[in-house]
C-alpha cells in the first residue's frame, strides 16, 4: 500500500481541483500530468466530483485523490470510484478509522497544536496545514513545527505560484496544495500544462 509520504513527494505541488463538468476531467488531468504534476486532489464540493475522480483515474500517470472528505461515507464513495489517497479539511477519528479500513493514505487537516497532538495519538505524522494563510501563514507553521520535529506538512489554502517556494523552503514541508493551476471556466490545456511545469519546477 502506498504511504501518504509517497503521495506528498511525487511533486512539490498537489493541484486542488474543483471541477463542475465531468467532460473537463480528463483534459485537465492530462494537462497537469503533462506538466509534471501527477498527484491530483479532486474536492468533493460538486455533485459530479465522484464522476470526475473516476474519469481522471483513467489518465495514465495520474494519482488521483479525493479532497474535502468529511466522513467515512465520503471516503468509501471516493475509494470506490478510484481515489488513491484522501484529504480532509480536519481531523476526526471516524475518517482516520475509515482510511485504515480501506487501506488508503490519508492527509488530514490541522491548524493548531491540539490537532497535531490528536493526530499523533492516532499514529499519524503527515498533515495538511489548513487554511494555511488564514491560520497564520509561514510564521505560524514555523512555530507549530518546532515542537513536532517528526511531523511533515502540506500547507493548503491561499498559496500561489509566487509564494509556494517560501513554504517549500520550510524543512517540515514536503509539498503544498494549490488551486491556482486550474482557474474556473473552460480549461485551456496548454495554459494548465505551462502552469504545471512552473509548479513542478519549484523547490524550497
């Protein structure tokens, strides 16, 4: 079984995707993979999200996960259509247990020391820091990382191409989540691929 660290180290950026039309799923995934971003997080924020995951999972090289997973039912539905990792906005025992039962890597959201300690108690060491900018930005994550040397993060929320490298420079950060790769509207594959190439080239 893949571990969440394997997912987090595929590329420096995991695109966070809100896709409203399943017909756009494969072109978007193909464009991102062509640009070097293979781990793709499809958020369960639309009625067609599960169909989008299923379509993107057919793209060669894509490692498609589900985001905005709020409970065990969400998780099961996502895994059933091909999700290979799970991202949640927060940390609950229900989601952790469901992920273990499904043998799927989980990246739960944390925003403070109590969240992280609860996650450590559950045997987790990799977390999403969310919402990254609103939760205090780089200074906050630096402060949180200090007492938790074994923990690694994927900051998500408010990060852009221009600021991603600053986050990636933190020793505790393996990757960042970003929604800037695919703007709303009809996807321009060439533009998405170009943005993906720039993101894939980022280093801390």
